């Protein structure tokens, strides 16, 4: 794990190192889960391939663009200004938990999916009712996936 050193201008953050096994490049801000296939090595991560796996095996938010089979940082704790959330969640208030979406590289409002026990990612700003419902946009979140 990598922990940010003391810095008065930035909030605390923690990162793990993971290897992308999604099969394609994953952009910064996308949620990742720990891989569970037979060849897993403990640091393999991929896009969410199922709702239950996504919530139980949530690894964190990808920090920078990560090509297939390469290693990179995954943010597991702290404030993040650029996590991909479904704007179909328009009208969400601060503090609403978000969960990974099956076979997608974004999070969605957990209260509408019935997965209310997952709170590793919470919204840190209000998504107004005017947000484009068909878009996936980057929003401010707080991550607690340690």
C-alpha cells in the first residue's frame, strides 16, 4: 500500500498496486474489483463483471489510465475528484452510497439497486436533477475500500 505523505494542501489518500486483467485499457476514475479466476495472484483487478462480485470484491477507483496487463495505482481511501458515476442518478444528495455496475466502468446510486449495505464509495457533491441522464460523468466521491 502507498500512503500519501504529510501534505497540508491535499486530503489523505491511500493506494494499492494492481494489474489490469480486464482485457482492455481502463480509464482513470473507473471502479475496479479484485479478480477471482483460477490464475489470480492477489493483485489482479478488472472491470466489474457482476453486481454481487462488484460490491464484495471492490478494490477501488483506478488512478490513471491503465493498459491491459500493466500495473498501476488504485485509490482505496480518500477524497477523489474524478470517479465515473452514472448521471442517471440525477437528483442524488451528498452522502449517497454508490456501487459498481455489472459489466461497466462506472458506479451507480446504490439506493436504487437495493444494495444499501455497500458504502465504500459515497457522493461528496449533489448531482442536480438537470444532469444528463444518458451520460456517465465524473463526480467527487469519498472512497473507503481498505
